[in-house]
C-alpha cells in the first residue's frame, strides 16, 4: 500500500524505476507513485566534507569551473559537474562509506551506472585512499585530477 512506504522505500522504488528505463522495459510505476518516488529521492540532503572541499578547490585551481552539488534530471546529486572538451563529467568524491575495503558499494555502483547510462554523464571517482596518498602535495593532487579528467592529452 502506497501510504505504508517511507522515504527510503520510495527512494529505492525511484531507483528501480530508473533501472526499468535503463533496461528499456515497458514496466513502469503508476504516474502518481512515480512522482512521489522522485520527490522522495530529491529530499536527500547533500553533505559536503573537508575532503570534498579540498578536491573542489584543486579542480578550480587547474582551471575548471565545477557546478557543485549538481542535481541531475533524474534526481541524483553529483559532488561536482565539469565540462571538458564539450563533454560533461560528473566528479564523485567518494569517502569510506562508498567502499567495502577498496571495492565500491552496490549503491555507489548503481549511481555511477545509472548516471552514465540514463543521463549520459561520464562519472569519475576520486577515492579517499588515492587522495590520501597525495598527502598535502597540491601539485600531485592537481596532476592526479588532470590524469583522471584526461586533461593532459
């Protein structure tokens, strides 16, 4: 029953509905429930971290203009969106909660796949352990981002 669904349930149904789109399936939620699920998905509050702010400042330093906490058409929020040679690239600053060991969690994989396949936005991930290896060396951080975003062709 629709009234028994909480925000978490509705958000998962929204992702299921996106999966049906991704599969090009004819299975769809009823329009009223689809809208309710989308609205629930949008209610997630973004949380910026020191790690994210550090990455964003280095992105700016290498000459890109990031749109921070960019909300996509389908309701996903990207930590940053940049344009490189006419291509939109979503940058996800992925801390420990996005991984089990050094493997991405299922929800992280799902987000990256759906944004790439449905929204046609390439996703790159800045993992916390790779960033930590760079310590406080800004030139190494900037080089890492240039390589990740393929700016040094």
